[in-house]
C-alpha cells in the first residue's frame, strides 16, 4: 500500500498541471497579500480561492486522473492485492498530493502573513476541501465507465455545492419566511462542505456581527468548542462516506 501511495504522489507532483496549480496559488496568494493594506482583507480574498478554486481543481483533476490511470488500475487488480487496498491507496495518493499542492501554494503564504487562528482555519479547511472533493471525484469516476459522463458529473457536483445549493437554501428561506428558519439552517449547512467551511472561517473573522440574528445563531453553535468539533466530524464524514461508497462500488465493478 505504501509503495502505491508513494508512486501516485510522486507521479502527480511531477504532473505539469499540478505544478501549474501550485504556482498559480503561490503567485496569487503573494499578490493578494502584497496588494492589500491589511492581512484581514487579504484573508477575505483568499476565502474565495479556498471555497471556489480549490474544490474545482480537486474534483476535476482527481476525476481525470482516475480515468487516465485505468490501465494502471487494471494492472494492480491483476496482482495479489485486495481491491480495497488499491482504491484506498489511490485515494491517499490523490488527496495527499492535492493537499501538498495547496499547502505549498497557499497555506504557507497565509500562515506567513496571518499567523493567527483565522489563518490556520483557512489553511485547515483548504486541506479538508481538497481531500473531500478528491473523495467525491473518485465516487463519480467509479460510478460510470464513460469518461465524458464522469467528468460532467464531477463538474455538476461542484456547481451544486458551490452555487446551486445556496440558491436552493435561499428559495427555502423565501418559501418559509413566516417561520423561524435560523436554527434549521444550522442543520442544512452541514449538508454542504463548502458552506460549512465558509461559516467556520467567517466566524473566526468576526464577520458574524454583520450577519444579524442568523449570524448570532451560527456563532452560538459553530463558535463553541462543541460546535467546532461537530463541524470537523461532519467534514470527516464528507470524506469517509464518499470513499466508503466508492470502495464498495470498486469492489463489485467488472473491469
């Protein structure tokens, strides 16, 4: 298993697209903090990168990599190795590579300019989103043989989590505007790792004061130690559940 993980990480980190992704994050991060007059404003700009670009890159790159590695995967399956071991090794290699690329390109820069709990939260959530969307990508890739359909599914999933989900939430809030929906929104936010990450970061920036009563509700829950613990447990579930489902499908898949 360690040999497979080492090979996948080495192969991905030498990939030109991954090198370009790391360089892009590095240049963009330094530019943002250099142009802004205060680190806090730079963190707000970095928030958009972490919540939009990182999940997009993670899900698309992981999906394409799995499809392009079909022959390699078939070779591994022909060896005396358990399918579960092969699939988990590929996931560990992909998630590890994307996390390293994010840390090298953006995480270290954030911690240099803003070595605070807020900077640490952005870095940690960036790593979590890299791993989560790698897991979702592997589930999408193992579900269908068709490469175009798999990549299309991955892009649609990213669109859902980054854009459509918020639209659906706003629609529900509008439809049930006569009812107190603040507390149910806490539960709803757990069903989207991007929204959950956004809430955790914004609360650390103390911007919740600008969110009115809803922000106060979020702060009362997510701002406590118990709320933060529950949030990270949910983020871990967003990794475990897609990986578990993809392992199950891979074990039963006819290659």
